[in-house]
C-alpha cells in the first residue's frame, strides 16, 4: 500500500489525503503532546505540567502494563483501565505532594541529592560512585545531568512529604490489633437448604400454546449463525518459518547470548516424615506433633530405615512412597523446608523443621547439580525460535506485497490470474464454530472475517499466527427456524427454563417462611428438604471443607444475630440456597501470638495510607486544577 501511495504521490487527491492525516494527528493529540509549545497539559495551582512530561509519564505507565502482558496489552484493556486518567491523577497527586511539602517547610538541598545519587548502584563501579559511569548511563537514556538531578530533587521532596504526613500515625492500639486479629480469624456456621431445578422438571406443564407463546419471546436465541464463503490468502509464521534455513553460526550466537535460558537449576531428591499441624490448630496440638516428630527423628538417627518410618508414621500423602518427594528445585518448596533440604549433604537427616503444614523430619537422598543444557540438546529449539523471528518479518513483506498487488490488479481473482504461484484458497460455506482449521486457530482472523459484508475485501489482517487477506464471495444471513422444525428442542429448553423459575419461586417461599419466624429444621421437614450444616467457615477460604459455595460465604459474614438470613436466596449454578447464620466465633489473640507484630505493622501501614490519602484529597479539594481540552 505504501508503494501504491508512492506511485500516486503526484496526485492532488493523495496530497489532500496526506494533509488531512496530518491534521488528524495534530487535533487528536499525537502531535500535540510533543509539540513543545508553551501550553501546559495540566496546571495545579501555580505549577504547570507540560505535554512532554505528560507523554513521558503515559509512556512509562503504558510500558509497565505492557510488560505485564508479555509486551502486548490485550485489545480493549488499555481503554477499560483508562490509563490516561490514571496518569493524570498520578501527576496531580505528585504535584500536590510537592506543594504540600513546600507548605510544611520541607526542603531538599543539592547536597542531599548528590549523596542520594552517589548511593545508587547503577552509577557505581566496584561499590564506588563513578562520574564517568554516571554520565554514560544518563547519555544512554538521553537525559542531561541537570535534568536528572532536578527530577531527583522533585522525587525526594515527594517522598519526604509522604513520610512526614505518615509519621503522624505512630500507634496501633492493642484493642485495634486484637479486633483485627479476631476479624481475620473469624469463623461462622451456616445452616442451609438447597433448591435445585431438577426437582421441578416433572411438574412443568407443556403444550403447543405455551411453547408458541414462549418461542415468541425467545426466538432470537434460536437464530442460525451467519455462514460465509470466502477466498483468501494467508501468510503464516509456521509455513514461512519452515522454509527458512538457519545457519549454524546464528544458532551458536543465539545460544551464547541466551545461556541463562538454557540453565537448569540444582534439584534435590528427599524423603520426609510429616506430622500435620496447621495455623488453626491449638498450641497443645502443636506441642504433641512436635514431640512425635522429635521421637521419630531420634529413631531415624539411631539407624532405623527412614523409608519404613515414613510409611509407618508420616501423615502426608507421600507416606505411600516411603516419604519420597522426588526431585525438586529450591523455589518449588516453602522456604523453611527448602532451606533445610538445601543445607544437607546426601544421606544426612535434618532436625525437626516447622512449616505452615506441620513438623517435618527430612532425609536428603541425592543431588542433581545445576547445569547448562548443551547446544546439541537445544539446537532444534533455537532453530525454531530464529525461524519464527525471521518468519514474522518475511510474512509482513510477503503479505503487504500481495495486498498491493491485489489493489493494483483490482480484485483477488485478477491478482491470482497474474500470479500463478499465489496460493489462493477457497472455502465452502461455514459458520464461526466450524471454520477451516487454519482460520479457526486464529481468533483475530475470524473476528475480521465475520465483520465483512458480502463482496467485501478485507484490509491486510494481522493475526496471532501471521497475516491474511480475505474476500467474502457469498453469505447466508442468520434466520429464525420455523416452530415445527425445532419444536422438540424448544420443549426441552422450556422445561429447563420453567424448572429454574419454579425453583426460584420455591426458594423465595422458603425464605419468606424463615423470615416469618419458622425454624429452618421445621421448614425442611414440612417441605421434604434436608437441612445441611456448613461447619466452620473462614472468610479467606482456608481450611474450609464445606459443600456450601465459596461465592456465598462473604454474604454469610454480613449476617448477624439480629439479621440472621439474607434478603434473597443465594444462587450458584442454577441451584438456590436458603440459609441462615447459626453460629459465629471471634477468637481471642493469645498472649504469645506470633501474628501480633505482623498485624501491628499492617494496621500502621493502612492508617498511614488512609491519612496520606485524606491529606491529598483535602489539598485537591482546595486546589485550582485545569487540564488542556485535548486531554
């Protein structure tokens, strides 16, 4: 297409198009943010933020989010998260922080900035600040030292303001700690009845009149899928990649440059004997399990067969294999366990090791050292990677050349007549769910194909598997089938739909009886329902062994002794739940509770953040803030 435009560059129409494109870029902000004029993107009181500053902040935010998705933000996510507004809010808050700091008399000296820069490891050689490295790193990032030092001063000022405000919070009272501990570890019990639609299927009345009336309300649900017939060209990475020859020198170069990708971490094989004791178990249980572990440790160190001890006494699933856990890396196990294993020599037995699962006695069997896979073992993998990279470049070139050829020839058919080697494919009529294999593997292809109209040629489409060009030869529009054709299907669907309605009406009736003071056990007996007991439930889901749905547990925690049942029945997977609160436990923190300090720090951090947020909101409410119309 670019070549086509180049050929027509002298055309007055093309020149007008170029001018229009340039104007669009200016008025929609692509040029505006970079134009460097005196207009500011934002003004917060007397402080102005330029379009260049806004664009840099936006680019950083976009890049950070893109990195989280492997370099490519899913379509629509950037709009859904409103990155632009997030960046605007961040810039406003940072400005208010600086202004608030100045109002509090906080000042950052040049000496403080110098010391902070000298302490940054990226500017050091052998642990000492290097002025040469400082200049080199800044030059590589296209930033002058004066500009970097000014930004450091601004960042430092914001940090000091945040810290000074947060320092007003210094206390988390014992009452607050105990209250938070109780709420974190709170447990509830629920009694409940399940009302399932299947219970009412035999009670659904079906006749032609009912079906006809119902069909009139839901007929769009039975529309056939559109079907299309097309001609197309595809340039997939796999097809093109297989034709690319990769030189051995390129393979070796890639291997040397990416050695870390081919390293295998050290692995160790160990056996263990576990005596289970979790965070919710009592201190007495922990003492008993620890004593059992110490007794088994003595027997193991006295020479008894470790595997036999594990098979006889371990409380974990590995008991069936004599405690054998197979090979594993250090990162694949919880830290106390892996730290112990990776400090042992083969054949050595650990002391008793406590983890969140209980008390372990561990024996190291063997070590598989860290290694780097040899080139011969990964050559095929590297060849495929390099072929894929080259294929992506060639695929675009080939597809773009073909598209220009089609535009120049006037149609896909004429292009095929002039280019006998072009592999133009034709399909029969197909719906989206039964598309040809090559197209069905690429959702982006299908999305573009089914957005086209009859006799329409697509643009050059970039999919996940390569590039494609599509022409819709014919199309069968969606239709609503006749009643008599789908009568049997309608009857089945009507029965299911009505069963759900009857189940809902039944659940509403039972809940109303509960609200009127009737006991759930009585309701269950009178209506032939079994009343279930959830057992203890925690809000975080840990150690919950109940069949009561996890998605409804949070609603259960909103209940109280004065309001023991919800306003409406719960529903999960078409099953209705009529339930009430039957018990609540708010555990008290023990005097030697290990969690006390951790909870104290969580509380302090939360209170500091709340205070800082409130302070910023107050500053923002009083500030004069203007933003450019283009934002």
